C-alpha cells in the first residue's frame, strides 16, 4: 500500500511563495505519474500540475503556468510544488496524488489517480 503525506501549507500574503512537499512510502513505490490537485472551498477538486516519475515530463493548468513548478526526487520518493506569486484565488486544500502504471490518458482528472494524500491547506490573503 502507498501512503502520501503532504506538508508545507500555510497562510501567506498575496505575492508570496510556498513550497509544498509530498513524501511517499510503501513497498515498491513506482508510480507512472505524480500530480497535485486543489480544492477551493465549496468547489470541485481540480488539476494543478503533474510530473512523470521516470522521465520528468510535466503538465500545468493554465491558471498556474509560470508561477508554479513541480519537481520530484526519485531517491527520496518525494514530489514538490514550488508556488510563487501566489494569489487569493490559489486558496485551497492541496492534494498530492499518485497514478500507478500504466499511463492514463485522463491524467488531468482526479479519477486517474490511485493514491491520495490527506491534503494541506494553503490560504493566500489579499
């Protein structure tokens, strides 16, 4: 069984930065892809970014392009989300997710992911 634990959330002023981490554990952890999703208050969970575990290919939602950067450390089994130029609209619970092999066409949908973290709150004040 795979476990994902997020950390790094908090309260930040608009224009500030935060770095989220997601540490994975479990025997034979080898996802095809890791992703970050977020769920604003009263809204659905939506795709933020993803990274292929072996090749490092990334995808970003248009709303975060140029501001957020995803990266991974395959030795530490950890994925990171560097968030810069934060805006109040970025306020949400952020979830880390793992997509087990094989590749999934719908990598931008929550249903494509097999394992989820508990979420970490990010609040951006104006």
